[in-house]
C-alpha cells in the first residue's frame, strides 16, 4: 500500500519515496548498489545532473512480478537539454588526448569490477537471467574496458605514399561526435559497455536509451561511470542516460545532434531505425535478430556437442541473440543426440535466478510469454512433434507462480526447412530440429534464413571445417567450430551478416561491435594530403596551367 510521498536526497540524486518497502530479496540487491529499497520514483535521466519529470516506467521483477521501482523518464525539454549537454561534453572530450581518455576508462573498469557481483545480481533480479550469466555480463563490460584502454594508445591512422613528389598522405581517425546507444532488454549492461568504452576511447560523448523494462541496470551503471567522470572533472554528459520507451528512442534517432546511432534490438524496430537514421545521413550500426543454427556431423564429439546445444538453446531462457534456435542433426546420430538432449531438458528445474543453483530463470516480460505461446501454438497447429516442453509450468510455489516461467521446448516441425516457421526468430526457448544426410544440405539450410548472426558446426574432420568457414560455408557473422552458437568473447568483432532475403524483409543488420576493427566505425576519417614541396602538381598528371 502507498502510504506517503516525499522527496529527499540520496547520494547524487533525489528520489520521491512511496513508502512501501520492497521484499528482502529485492532490497538486498538494490541496497548493495545504493538504490532505494522502498518503492520509489527514481529520476531516469542523467546529463551531469540527475533529473526526470516525464513518463513513469516500472521496473518489474520477471521472477516474482514484484514492482522494483518507478522510473521517471525525460520530459521533451529535459531530452532536448540532455542532447545539448551531450554535444557540449563531446566538444570537451574530443580535445582530451586519447591515452588520457584511456586512463578514465581504466578507472571505470576498476569501479565496475569492484561492483561486479552486486551489478550481476541486479541484472539477474531485473532481467531474469541466472546469476552467473548476470555477473558474466558485467565481466564483459570490464573486459571491453581493458580492450578500450589498450586501443586508446593504438587507434592509429596511416601514412600513405603519394604519387606526387614532396607530398605525404595521412589517414587520421578523429572523434565522430555524439553516439546514441539504443539497447535491448536481454543484455542490459554489456551492450552499452561495448559501445561506451570504445566510443569514449575514440573521443565521443554517448547518450544511452536502454530498454524501458531494465531501467535500474542503466541507472546503476550510470551512477558508477559518472562517479569516475566527476572525480576526474570530466562532464557527466560524456556518458548520459535517458530512460524511456519508443518515443525517447525515436527522438534520439531523429535528432541531428546525434551523429551515430548504435541500435541493438528486434528486426522490426531496426528496420525503422535504420531507415530514419539514413534519411538524415547519420551513421547507423544495427545489431538485430538471430536465428542461429547448430549442425552436428556423425564424427562430432557428442559429449561436447550435446551440453553446448543445451546451453545454447536454454541459457538466458532462450533470450540471447545468439541462442541456438535451429538444430540440424546428421541422420546417423540424431536418435542418440536427441535422447541425450531430452535427458538434460528433463533435468531442468525453474527457480529464482539469484539462487546460484538455478539454471532456468523466467522469460523477461509477459510480451516474451506471448512470443513463446505463439511459437508453441504455431508448432502444434502445424502438427510438429514436441519432444520436450510445450507450455508453461503449473503449480510453482509462491512467489515464482507470479513469474514468467516456461518449459524449454524441442520440436520437430513437419513443414519443410525453408518454411516461414524456420525463418523467423522466436525470442524464447524453442528449438527446431531436422535431420540431414550431407553437410552441403545442412549448410544450405543454415543459410536459408534472413538472419545471419551465429552458427556452429560440430565435427572432427578438418575437411568439413574448411568447407564451413570458407566461401561456400556459413554466411553468418559468427562461424564457430566445436563451440556453441551462444555467447562470444570481446576480442573479435561481434555482429551479423546478410541483407534481407527475397522471401523476407528482415536481416540481422551488418553491425560490428566490441573487438576487432569495430572501433573504426566510431571515428570520422580525415584523408589529409600534405604538400612539403615548392611545387603544386595535380594528381593523375592533370595539367591546368593557363596558356
Ligand atoms: P526492441 O526492438 O523491442 O527494443 C530495442 C530498443 O529499441 C529498446 O530500447 C526500445 O525501447 C527501443 N525502441 C523501440 N521502438 C523504437 C523506435 N520506433 N525507435 C527507436 N527506438 C525504439 O528489442 P527487445 O525486445 O528489447 O530485444 C530483443 C531483440 O534484440 C531480439 O530480436 C534480439 O535478437 C535482439 N538482440 C540482438 C543482438 C545482436 O547483437 N544482434 C543483441 C541483443 C538483442
């Protein structure tokens, strides 16, 4: 019951208190990060100061249904002000030497690592993934900070031989401006970390619009980052935050103050975002849906492949962009593989993701439940064989009975592997299985969908490996061998390949984030031809001398 409402100062921001205490479970997690443990209205905007007088968004625990906080988004005037301050912060940061920016990122890394367990628990509480995956997500932010610190000393341009005597050409990477990060619910910390760290090393200011259903993760991260910025006298709007929903996302996408949008989310929304940024000739990086396949050859080591497919399809309750959604088994090993996989599925018990022994947490929201239910209905209507799962859990004890728990499902659809059913990402723990005879056939099926994020081949025959990773192999951005589809390390650039197929308007986008050469997208390249000579010849021998 809401008994009273009053405003008071808490750390660096003030909150409006509605005097219902949270459960001890939620309080322990929030309290460890200095987030109020009474149901509060938190300011959800940071641009150097905490504020928020716009629409209110609720953070709801997917495990118990408990309302964790009410978060106030930006009013239009606050959003406008935040964008202005982010631009000013960029003007400041671009003149700070890159290694000095790296030193700030190193301190952010230290501050995050000091709160790794606490932040990981918050990810688990608010998003619903199991605790070790929550902590792993924070570790990913720590790792990419390490990477960005190193980059801050090696984001080199090039010196190019000129065809003209006494001339030199330089390619110089300069800071780009303001980066808008729009992120999805399923990685409420790491995706921002990938973008913030590299973008900051490159000299940009970042404004973050997280998923409306994970505002507490974004507030906790921003508090940690901003404390480092403030300690170093750097404007807080270097790492700004505007929580909110579609309207705030659209405003960032349309704002000419934002030079580049990095969008992670669904194919539907990504299509709109991509077009809108392009219509004003902004830069855009799209990380969209995944519909990832694992292929298992007869010579595969099943003791490795079966657990990897199990983790790939069930980890994060099937809500990773890299989750295994399609499984192609060689006919000769299919019965053995499925029997082992079914045993693992049967061992699953839904539980509180904060409990270290839990492997299966809830889906994130009721919308995710609808996606799962829709997939099951579609499979049943098509007469698919359901080998595991196929519905919600009944009779869970309180408070888990208020959570979004579903049974991970294995199904053998009757429709051919090129049907729409196979070609659509269902963001839920539903695994479709088919049997093949030749690797070429399985590769063709792997490539027959519009999405091209992750893929995995299980074999001990190096000739298969050669086919898989080469020009006639997998067309995904991630092409693994004896490693599952799910998850990736920060060292290699992460992202999908492939434009939409003739049968579909969707795609994973072509974004690259994190390691590799991804940093090159966050800079504006300047090609500088410098004449050190006393002549001024034109290139290609062009003569423009008046007679
Ligand atoms: P979503 O598309 O619903 O939302 C993503 C973000 O876009 C949110 O912040 C949302 O508020 C915002 N948004 C919504 N409408 C908008 C609009 N019209 N303009 C601007 N912004 C808008 O995605 P979701 O449900 O949060 O996440 C699940 C999806 O994300 C899945 O499809 C998954 O595959 C994908 N994903 C992809 C990757 C990857 O790296 N490829 C990583 C994680 C998630």
